[in-house]
C-alpha cells in the first residue's frame, strides 16, 4: 500500500524556537490540589519549560499537531510536540517524519525492516498505517519527547 492508496495523512506544522520564548515562572512541587500559600515551603526556583524538557537545544524544535490520527495516544489537534533529532529512535516511539512531501506525527514500527519496509502507525482506527519502502521520499525528523496542550479550550 502506497500513499496514493489511502486518505491524506494527518500532518504537522513546524514552530520555530523563536516562537517558544523562554519564560521563567514560579515552580511548586508536592501539592495535592489548590493553590499554595505564598508562605508555604512548596515554592522552588523558577521553572523554564525549555530547560526542563529540551535536552539537545541545537537539535530540538516544536511541531503543532494537525488532524486526529494520533488521538488514541492522547495527541490532539493543535497540541505542541517537542521533537529531538538526537534522541535514539526505537520501535514504537512517536516520531515526526517527512513523507512524500508532507510532515506527519506517527508511531514508528521497525519490525518489518528486514522485509524492506517500515510502517508509520496512527493511533486512530479511522486511519491506515503508512507503509514506507524504497519508492517513498522519507526522512525521519526526530523523536517526540514531550507533548504540551493548551487546556483552556476544553
């Protein structure tokens, strides 16, 4: 099965690192619920999410999820994925890949490499796996290392 045999793949769009400006906010730890008292012992140094989640700044970038192909793994439209090009990619990892002219976020299935192809697997039964073989334009763009969601829309 090739790209022409299936519906268009769900995509993603790049977010430049300049769009992810550093902002240090107070960081609280060990809270059950509610907002801590300013006098409490819960407050720590400020937390910069880039410093917390980005291990290889020179090889990392963000993408915004487009479509519903990964909802079964909790990736929804407009979620922001942090992607690291230096992280080792293993079977079953969530990856960003450039496939036949489009960017996509899927789980990689490497179990069929010895048969000459691999699969990019969606997490939604309404979508088919993308079969990648020598006839496809394919570049792995990195491993998704964290997912960030704006919950204000829910």
